[in-house]
């Protein structure tokens, strides 16, 4: 009998170059072909199931093949699949922009459409630099946190600080410097880091267009977490020196940190906010860059003044993607998603307690529906994350550690028995190391 999984893998490896992958690994590493999905489960071609403990790179917040989102996209398919957003518009884009403006922190009144998270960051960077230029200032420098990650296009890569991603491309990158991220989730660490931020802005603030941060949780930066106080104080200091604050909420947005957006916990309105990932419930690529009327008005002019923001994507404001986003937001409106997440977060925190007794665990941390276990005493060559990943697959759980960081970011619809299996599998994997 032909093994369907093996057949698909063979066909795949003829032509596909996979992301974030050393392709030679697939000589020994199992490539998992997925045939279908439902809820928190992925199913391969032999019908083995896997709990998607990472929401397929943090996007499927309401699980796979959600009936409400699917039905809304099917309806839209029969009306309008795509039209350019330059000189044209359509109801899904108009309705989505209105909902997002009402949902995000007060003052973010303008919405610019993009295709993915990295592109949304590029938009924010370009818009910030261009804003200052339109006001007669040249500010060619950007500022970001140490250990940060904002995407992998050239601009987004430039403002990140994870060496693994950017070292090779250093000669191509735009100018960016870093300020220390708070070392932990305490207020004391937040205040210490703020002192360093103010020193940099006092010295070089007039060169800097914007300070970009991942609010509360640095995703690819080992799921490092810090206190909201840092954001509160950073916003005040940025205002003092005329530097824009960009909140990269691509990963943290839409309830992942316990509030709809992480910035809410700091009670701030950034000058820019980028959102994507959970925006469409994992269905279709879409990203938004939100900004203020002050920024928007700096570009508003007669044609000949050359102040317009010339940036576009072919699929900007795609009606199907906008419809998926609207359907996702309707799911938030239909029930107390954030309240249920808080209960599940508390349960996950209880389940995480047992990891503290393991000698190879350095730290356990959590913010909302994001939990991370940092292991200690391992080198990069040991690839302990790969060992955890492979054990998870054997047990029917998709865990995809970040090096020595084992983390959980499941769909919000996960039930308590599935949480048990997800966490117990990770525990067993760590014990076996």
C-alpha cells in the first residue's frame, strides 16, 4: 500500500523551498503533509491528528476551518474577489477600517492596507521618515529594542535585533540602533531600561524618526516579556523628543496578551500600530498600519507638492481578506472571548508550575495566551528544540520551539483537555532531554 504522506513529501521536495528551514534537514527530519484541519487539529494524509499548539505561526486564533469565517468568505466570493484600492473602494475595506479604528486605541484614525506583517512595518517606517521629511527634517535613523524582531523584508529586518536573521544581510540594511529591553517583567527593570532610552533620545533624538517596539512580548526574540510600565514611560519620552512610537502588534494583537491590544495595558496611543496575523483568523494574508491625523495631514497636499505617500501592493485591501477580518471580529463580538481567554490563561499558569521543579528549566513566563519555558545548559548544536518538536509530533502535538524556548500559543478555542495534552506532552519532552 502506498503511504500517502511519503508520496506528498516526495512531490513537495522536488520543487518547494520551505521558509525558515535548512532544506538538507529534510533528509532526516520528517516533513509533515497536512491534508485537512478542523478546530485545533491538523490531520495528515494518514489521518493522524496534531494539536496546533502554535496556531500555525500565531494566526489561527479561532482554529482551523471556522464555520463562520468560511461562510462569510464564500458569500463574498460571489460578489467581488478583488479590485485595486487606488481610485476605487469597496464595502469590506470601508467596514473593516471603521471597525478597526473603533477597536484600537483612541487617536489611531487612519488605516493603510498592506499584505503581511513585514510589509505593515515597512509602511510605518517609510511613513514616519517621510512625515519628518515633509516637515523639513532629515531623520535617517530608527531605534528599536535589543532582542527585537519585526519581520524579514529589508526595512523590517533592519529594525530587528535577532542576529540569526539579520547578520548575513547587514550590508543591505537601513540605519538602526538599539536600546536595552527591560530584562524581565518587573517594574524595576522597566524603569532601568527607560533611563537608557532617555539617554539615547537626549543625545540622538533629532536623528531618529521612530522607536519601534513589540509591546510586552518579543516573539521571535525567545518570547521575552516585560512590564507595561515601560511602554507608558517610553511614549512620554518619545513625545518629548518628537520621535514616533511604532507599536508592532502583529503578534500581540487581537487578544493574545489578555487585552485586545497589548498597548491597552500601558494606556497609550502609539503614533503607529501595525497589525496582521490573527486579523483574518488565519485565512488570508492581510495587514494594516494605523496612524494619527497628525501623520496623515503631513501628507495631505496639492498634487504638485510631492508630499504624497507612494506605497502600494497589488492586493492592497483585498475584499476576500477584508471579509475574513470582519468575520473574525464578529466572533469577538459574539462572545466574551477575552474573558474566556483569561480563564484559560489562569489554568495554563497552574499547569506550568510543575516545570519549575525541572533542573533543566531556567524560567517559566506567561502573558495572556502566550506561555514560554526557557531551558538552560544547552548549546545551539544540541538542537534541543528539534528534539522537543519531534517528540511532540510523535504524541500528536505541534510544538515548534524557538531554539531553547518551548512555547505555547494555541487557538483560543482550545479546551481544557487539549491544554492538558499540549502541556503534558511538552513536559514529557523536556524530562526526556
